[in-house]
């Protein structure tokens, strides 16, 4: 009976995909201005959640995932557990994660990190999203957005879809 249910479920899913098409690629709509693969990732200097100065160039020679997010962003909150999971999986392999918060309130930013168990480096300009230098430099018009930077300091992937980052990191080992 269980096998019959699984077969029926797969058949329905296949028919639905055929009828409605594949899941839309939101990069076509929301990631159009993000830096393209091959572009040199702009260096930046920002304050961390604990008030220290962080520079992207500190991570030279490493694969880096920039996670553009905010505690007030519903889609960011939905994606946060998956980003934390990727951090836990790939950090031991040498991949660095840096959260670039678009929060303007330190308390809300800190609470969001605590709520989702975000322990990787966090930085912010503590300005409104559209006013941040970092969003302008990386072409971020939508959050959540993620940019993967290769060991050579060049962008290898820019996306609004976490599964694409996971797929890239799986293959980059």
C-alpha cells in the first residue's frame, strides 16, 4: 500500500510539473543586477555584531559565501535555517560564511541571529537596505541574496536561491 501511495504521489507531481511547468527561477526576476560570475568581488570594511572591524580581504584565498539578509525580511527568515545548515556542512571544509545584515537596529539583528542560531561572521552598515554601500557595490536589489566568491577573489555565483549555493558548494569540493 505504501509503495502504491508513493507511485501515485510521484505521478501526480510529474503531472503537475508538466501542467504548470517547472518552478520559476527567481534569479531571472530578482538577481538581474547582482555581480556576474568572473567579476572581482569588491572589498569592503564593516563592523561586526560585536563591534569589531571586518574586511573581506581578510578571507583572501578562501571560498566565501556572502549572505545578504535582514531579521525583518520574511523570505530571509524562511531561508535562515537552510543557510545555517550549509554553514554547518561546508565551514569544516574551509568555506567561510559572512552574513551581511540589512538591519538598522542592532538589537533586532542580534535577536535574529540568536533566533536562527547564526554563528558565522555578521557585518552591517546599520543603514536602510537601499542606502548601503555594500548593496550598491554587489548589485543587491532583493534579499535574501547570496554571492559566492572563489579563492581567486572573483564571483562564481550570485543568486537569490539557497539551493543553487548548496549545489555549487557540493560540486566545489
